C-alpha cells in the first residue's frame, strides 16, 4: 500500500503531521518512495524530486516541500508546464514535465541511449522531458537533465571571486573554503537533447527556460537551494542556444588534457586506496565520481590494449602535445577538452551580481564564428513582358510519324507556350513562390531564373544583375560524412554552418547525405548552397516529399536564412498550402494556362489559403475553478460529463482560468443519470448523489434521467492505482 500525498496533506491540516524527516528512500524504475519518520506508509515522488534521507519534509496547500537552509524546495505536486512551438500555421503543444509514468520513462531512455549510449551522469540528477502529441513523432521529443556541478571550474571561480550577499549567504572571495561551503549554490545542466526533426523550433531554449524554473522552485542539494544555473558543453561552440536563452558567457573551462597523464598515473598506482576512499578527497580533486570513473575507464583500456601503466602514460603525454586521431578516439572517455561555460542567476540578486561580474571580468568568447556572408545581387531582377516556351525534340520513327499524320504536328520539334506577358521585379532578400498545377510551367519558369540557355525568353526582357549567381537545391553527390563535405575543410566553419541550417546533431555530422532523412537532406542541400556563394537559391518541387510539420520547419528556416543573408529565394510547388504560411513569400507567381497567370503580393496569397491552423495539443478538459481545490486535495478523483466522451488513458490536462492540473486517466466509463450512485458522488467530491445531480443540472440544464454521461476517473501524477484506493479508504470515501 502507498500513501498518497493528499492523505499526508490532510493529516497535516488536522495537526497529525507537521514536519518529518525522510527516513528511507527506495528507488524504483521511474519514481521513488519516501518513508517519513513516524509514518508507516510511504508516498511516491518522481525520481527527479530533490529529497534525500534525512531531509525535513513539510507541507502546504499545494503539496510537499523539503526545508533548506535558504528556503523551501518543492517535491510535490509534480512539475508540469505547457509551451507552444510554432512552424508556419502549425502549432505543437509541448508539455515540459517530470517523468511520471513508465511510458515516459521508456521514451526518455530510448532518446538518451540514442544520443549517449551507456554514459551516465554522476551526482544528483533531475530530468524534465518534452511530451509531444503529434502522432507522427515520438512521445518524448527532448529532455534536459540537471545535475550537481563540477567542483572545479575556472571561469566560474573568476566570476564568483568577489563579495556576494543574499539571504544570509555571503562571501568575500571564491576561494577553496568558500567553494567547499557553497558549491551547491550552483546547479549544472548536464544534458540537453532535442529530437533531430524538431531542431529549429526553439525547443532547446524552452527546455533551458524550464530547467531554470525547476531549479528555482525545486532543486536542492545538502539543504541548499541554488542561486546559479550553469552549462558547459562543446556543442555551445557551434550551437549558441544557451546565449539565445539569455544565459551569460563567462569563459572556457581548462579541460584536463594538460594534466590527464599525471592524474591517471597517480590514480591507477593507488587504485585500491581510491576505491576504499582513503585518498582522492573531494576538496583536493573535485567530484570523486568523475575521477574514479575516468580511472576505471583507463584501467579497462589498458586491459583491452594490453598496455602497461608506463605505456599508457607515454601515450597520454603524447596526446597532450600531438593531435593523434587514433589516440583521441581511444581516450575520448578519459580526456576532457576546454568547453564554453554559460551562467544564469536564478534570483534577481544573483543575476544582477552575475552581470556586474561579467562586465568586470570581460571574458572573451573565442568561439564566436565569423559571420557567413553572401554578396547580395547588386540590382533588382527585372522580368518584363516575357514569353516562355517549352520545347522538346524527338527522333523521327514510324511511331512518331504515325502521330504526325494523325494529328498534323511535327515529331521533329515539339513546343508550346508556357507563359506570356509575365512581368515582375525581385529585390535582394526576396522570397518568391511559383505555384500552379502539374504541367503549368513551374519548372520552365525556374529555368528562366537559373540562367540556363533553354530558359531564355522568346519574347520580352530579362535583366539580371552583373553579380547574379544562381544555384539549385541538389543532392550532395558524395559518400563522405557531412562534416568532411561542408565548411571547406574547416571543422568549426562546418559545425557553425550545420547549426545554422538545423543539423546540430552529433550523429548527423557523421552521416552521409544518403543516410539522412528527407528533412535533413533539405537542410544539408541548403548548407551546400550557402557555401557555394550563390546569391539566388532555386528549389523545384519544394517540400514535395516532406510531411507537413517537417515542411513547415524547413520552409521557416529557409526563408529566415535567405532574408538574413539577403539571398533571393525562388521555390516552385503545386501544393504550397502545406508550408506557405511558414515560407512567408514576398511575391507569388500563380500559373494556370499559357494565357492566364497572376503575380500577387505574398500576403494576398496567404489570405486566400484556408487558414486551418492545425494544433496538436495534449488531451484536456476544462473544469470549473471551484473544483480545483478538491482535485488538488484528492477529494475529487473523477469528472462527470454529459454525452459520450472519447478519451484515452494516460496524461490529461484539467484546465481552468488559473492554468491546469495534469492528471493520469485510469478509467473512462459510460452511465446514465438514473444510474448514478453515492459512490459516484463521493468520487466526484460531493456528499451524496443528490448534490452531484444538482451540480450536473447547473452545468447541463437540459439533462434528463436517461441522458448518457461519461465518468472519467483520474489520479494525480506519480500515484499508482493502489495509492488512489488507499487515499479513498483513508479519507472515508469508499470505492465503487
């Protein structure tokens, strides 16, 4: 039996329990059970809840908290928040939340194993996942992990090495004694992972935003709440999402390349004593777990390679001075290279202090890449009264001669007019959409802008700037990894470029073009166009093989980059309604027949497209504001609705004017008004069935005795069915 947090809260309100120590913590798959002193039945919290044995747990109207030296850290209710990601006219509602069921835990593990294999973080960790509700994509499309900070971090030490005071915590210098005392004022972002197809939607910044919100309210280590959020990662050299999220660059970590040989030699010589904990103390060597893990990896590497300690030492020393690719691969889990570090204050006092210190220290970011520049077209593209023809030559054979005789046309040369009297002007940075049915002449018109001879007008005038250089989206014909192809051999330039187009994923860097998804191929082709120096980008059958979400993401990224670099973008599509709102064309050329076409402003074209605004959202039901206290306290564990309601088991948002309460649907059943019983009323938070009927008539005045009702039974997140039943019995509610 598991006791619910609602029961604990109710007992607290009655004066039975006030503040009790966490006496026992039992870890399960996706949750942990907390046993409080003096209480025989444990209650459940997510694994991310920051509570340890010995912590003092108290309660308020919302749930459970841990008392800290500088405040209270909430452990219940679970963290959950909604965010909208937009791509064109598509909206994806994402719920950022703690893991509260086995399905979410499995989805998180799958994404984590894909990116990090067997690697794990050390110290306390807390995870927030991004739950997606678009049926074509995984349930978890991203996650962020908070963890304890590394003991030593040179740029952090430089920033904090000045007087600070807030809430009774103060120091004059960030020396070794201050570090030992206040290291837990920092919480570190250990990992931030976004599903590859969701790159470019800003999900990384959203995850950082909620990591900070979670840390402010819920993180604590050794009864100390954090004042600063920190992230150090190689990826920040090329994907500056931390800066975009408002974090402040404070410098670059030292890494261990210069001392790794000395460290490993000492640790391996004293391995038994290290394992026994008699040496390698935290105040001397930093986070013990990290050093011990590196020592174990080095020992395993020596065994695999058949090396002696002296041979390992020699190779590590050589690695410190000579870049040997094979050795870097062998030692990748032992060596740490310098990493950019960003910091954020989690309180107004901390953020104000950080900004003043950053201005005083003035750290230089050596990884800000040179901007990618294109030379825009020098003058307008002018198309005036142009007539275009499609023409084709075929061999003269008996079969083609038969067609000539039957239809009086020449088989030697076949031609027809595609468009006549076309006029438009295109400025640098303009986005132009060419649309029309299949065979309307879109490809032929694109050839006009490509500069190929077959695309030259038969009549009219085409004026191209002197520096006009057109390039088309075309597959990359290479069997090399993308990182070798793009950027002209400069790895930093290639990584920055791939980050610009939304290919910022370690495994994507190492893939060949043919191994990419269709959406990733578009982004790779865009990167190739940018590096080519072409200032006019052409795309035929644009996004024809992409699903609506990917098409919108690609179109949005493409038009933003074209406008930013002032490149002309001209795309052709027979079904532009899928992505047009994301492309935001400046002009649209609408082809119908050779004697009829329209050139119109993009805003006019977008107004004519059915604007359905599809939204993929979490399942939700609105509830009256008056019912929220009963839901939060556990007195109300059902909602009764008129009619037949189709609802899946699992996550449900109960929404009101104040926000929402996430719950887990465990049962959906139909009944009739005449069949309601007292048990239904009690589960819905009422004294008896008469009160329940009265409330239903208030909401549904036309309700009849034979009216069909749907009863949705739910539980607060992180509770099992047994816990729900226990809560009802304890509160005298009974069970149907």
